[in-house]
């Protein structure tokens, strides 16, 4: 079985597991634990800006992390997908977002695109990570293309049951520098 086939099967399995967790009290507790680790990391590394995704109900909550950044005057940018490209645009509040493609919230058209730099921290989503920072995303390749193009600090966030010893990878997959869990 090829890595691509292994990844496809693993994606299906992980999405089912996530659906079950999405409505539980345990998810809320896990989100609070991840929030604590991420905000501590942000406070320690002092990035010029935080590039993060707007979480869906089956993902680690990023809205509380975004609120932390707003409250601490840390600029926040979230992705907008245009074709096969992903651009990060600055938001100043959640009212700067709207439902976009794939039913995921993204910045409104008036939001200014930012140019990512090494002094910025990108919080990268995934269905799972391994201990080497490799990630299994949703299969669109958006973050792999973005991370190939821009040099930013990277952190992956997931619940500890989604952190594996190893996962199937392909040549174009980009790993994160740090993985934080609950």
C-alpha cells in the first residue's frame, strides 16, 4: 500500500473519531489544556503575529487562542483559500470573518493580506501529528504549499490521542517545529 493510500484510510478513521469527540465534555477539557500550552508558548516566544486557522467543531478550539491574542495586542491573521493558494489576512475581531469555501470561516474580502515572516508563528491544523512534527492534514495540500513558500515558526496542535509515533508521509509533506497537546 502506498503512503497516499495509507493516508487516505487514516484520514477516514480519524474523521470518524473526531466526530464522536466533537460533542463531549472531554473535548472542552482538552481544549482548555491545549489553550494553556499554546498561550504559554506564545507568551514565551513573543511572535510578531500569530497565523492561525478558525477551528471547526471537530478541531482543537482556536477561537480562545485568537481571543488571547486580541486581548494581548498580538496581531492575528487567518487563512483565505483562493484556488489552490492560501493567503493569511489580518483580522481585528471575529466580525472580520465570514463563512467561506468548505463551510469554514475565513477573513472578509476587506481584510488586509499579510506577508509572512520568520518572526511570525503559524498554528497548523491537522487530523494528527507524529513525534517528528509530520502531519496528516485534510488532503488539500494548502499548508504544505504555504510552508514551502514562506519561512515562519510553526506549531501543531492536537489532542494527545492524535499524536502518533509515526505516520505515513510523502515527499511534499511539511513538518512543524513543535507539537503541543493537552
